[in-house]
C-alpha cells in the first residue's frame, strides 16, 4: 500500500495544496465542458493559474512586510505567548500524520464533490492550502480522541468532516457574500467564515445609518487618498514609523537594529519605511491577481455548473472580496489587530490564570487577511462603523478560539503554535470535545456533527439563501433615501443656477 500513500501524498501535497494548479485544472474542466477549443482551454487554464500565482506573490509580499512589523511590536510591548500560524503547526503535524492527512484530504475532496452534486449545497471549495490545514487539524484532533490503532477510523471520519465543512461554511456566509459582490457567481471558501458572519451581523446591528467606507470624502488637498494603493501605503508608513521610533527609544539599540538587519538608526528608519511601501505593493498585486482569476474562472465555472455539478459556485480565498472594499480592508485589519490586543489582555488577566488558556499573540498576517475580509463584510451591512466593529469582533474571535483549540490538540498543544482562523477554532474544539469521550460514542458524536451541519445548512440554503434574504436591508433603504435627498439638493442647486443665469441674461 506504500505506492497508494505516495500517490495520495503527491495529489494532496503537490496539486491540491497548490491553489494555482487546482484553479487551473478546474478552469480547464469548465472550458472543456463548454466545448471550447484546445487553445482556449490551455490559455484560459494558464491565465487562471497565473492569476492565482500573482495573487500568491502579492500575499507573500504582504507577509514579508508584516513579519518584521510583528516582531517589532512584540519586542516593544514585551508580549510573550503563542503565535497562531497555520503553516507552522501543519508542518509540525505532517511529520507524524502526513500519510493519514493525505488520505483525509483526498477522500474529503471527493465527499465535498458528492455533497455539492447531490444536495442543494452547490459549493466547490477551491482554496487548496486551507483544505490541507483543515485536513491536518482534523487528523490530529481525531487521532488524539480515538487513540492509537484507529488510523482507518481517523481517515473515514476525517474525510467525512472535511467534506462537510467545505460545503456548509460557504453556504452559511453566502447571503453576506452576495451582498458584497452584487451577484451569485462566486462564494467564499476560507476557514475564517465565523469571523465574516460575525462581522456582517455586527454591521447590521451597529451601522444602519453609517455610510460606506468607499464613500469617504477627502478634502481637496487629500484627493490622492482616494487611490487605495496610496491610502494603504500611507497608513502602513504611519504605523511602521510609530513603532520604529518607539523601538529605538524602548529597546537596546542593537536589538532594534537586528529586527531589520540595519547598520544604524537611520538605516533602521528607512528600512521600516521601505517595508511599509512594500505592503502597499503587495496589496496592489493581490487586487490585480484577483481580477485576473475572476476574469477566467467565473466564465469557465459555468461549464462545471452545467455539466459536472449543476448550479455550482466556486468557493474562493478571502482576498477575492478585497476589490469590493479597499478602504474597508485596511479599517478591518487595524480594528481586528486592536481586538486581538484587547483579547490578549483578557486572556492575560482572566482566562489564563483561571482556566489555563494560553496567551495568543496577535499575528499581523491572520489579522490582515481575516480582519480585512471582516472589514469588507462589516462594511457591506454597516458601512464604516460596521467595518470597524466587524473587524474588532473578528480580532477577538481569532484570539480566544485558538487558545481553546489548544486544549484538544494533545501534545501538539505544546508546539508554541496553533491553527489561527476562526473555523479551525470552533470546529476543531467541537470535534475534539466530542471524540474525547472515547469508544463507540465518540464515533457516533462525530457522525452526528456531520449530519447536523449538513441538515442545518440544507435548510438554511433553501429557506434563506435561495429565497434571496438580504442582510442589512434596513440600511439599504436608508442609503437609498440619503441618495435621493442628495440628488434632490443637487437638482435644486442646478435649478437655482439655471434660473440665475436666465435672469442675468434677461437683465442684459
């Protein structure tokens, strides 16, 4: 059976783990289903894959820019604890559970396709790296719960749970996603979904009379800030400069210089300035990659929807919504980071001493991607206030839930890292607690989780999503009234100018 493990490892790690390849393959299948010629199939698949590689390149630039900022913030604040990093904890777990997680990943993908084909949950999850993270987490949690000698049970239950979570979460968040995109062509396939739902719901509560972040009106001298790339870069320059100066004051000089590898204080400040500009570059590249992917994938997916999985929607990574709210991304990111800091304080003062929960340090990367996404979702239903509160709520969620998840990770709970995004936290904890009872009851509870999630999601899809429920409808009415009032004022001013002009002409 070693040859099968090798093949599954190759499929799981070298193909499904690379979103660009997966997107290219799906695009090619869709174009073939539409009976496009070979040139169109090859060209479309390559362009979609290249678009995702461009998106990934932008993400790497952003990560590279945020990493030294995170180290600088932790150094000047003196915070100590666990930094949630999906890639790190996955790499650690792969050493022991690599083969099992490959089985879970491959079979889970097939379970997802079957559910998408034969249920109303027509979502095809295409965010490959998140599939790998979730497959690994489920393998670890189930192995801890079921114990040694239950490898086949871990694979079967893990694949079932993975397939289920990949179709139900895009469904639960879809009303808010449609609100953002304005259509039903794409869905979100990212395991920060709980944070996005919470952000959208928070926006509905607090932002009924709040204008969109994208309607921010700048004074004439600040019109350049309407360019999202400029606004993002300038904001990061301010943040970097504050902490760079703080670092030079609060830290021993050599410790501060080592963060950027600088020779002196002047080089340190300019290195911080350059990293801030790199952040703006990365965001711009991400937005271009998103546009490229959508230009090829959405038309191609019509073929899959028609032939393979009728009515299917591609569930894509969270940056896919960034172009719908560039200002909201920045506001959500900063608000999420603030929420993470406050939640860290709650952990330090209360939850750690009383319940023994680990201190979860706010990582800049998860707060940027999930916080930025939460800002877009909050803005869609609650405008500027929704983006701020939605991002803040997401920051609290992705700080508290990873601390709880550590309790069910067994020995991996001491690896100084954990899975960071919201859905890993609640789903991993739910599964871990359920299978922790042991014996046949553990299997029953795990299957029950899958059945309940699918059943609830199907009812939700039919009664909420398909019937066209629109979150934030009351705010939409308010916005329409505001726009009508603004139009009436403009029309009145135009009429006054016209009358004055006519009166002046008659006087002459």
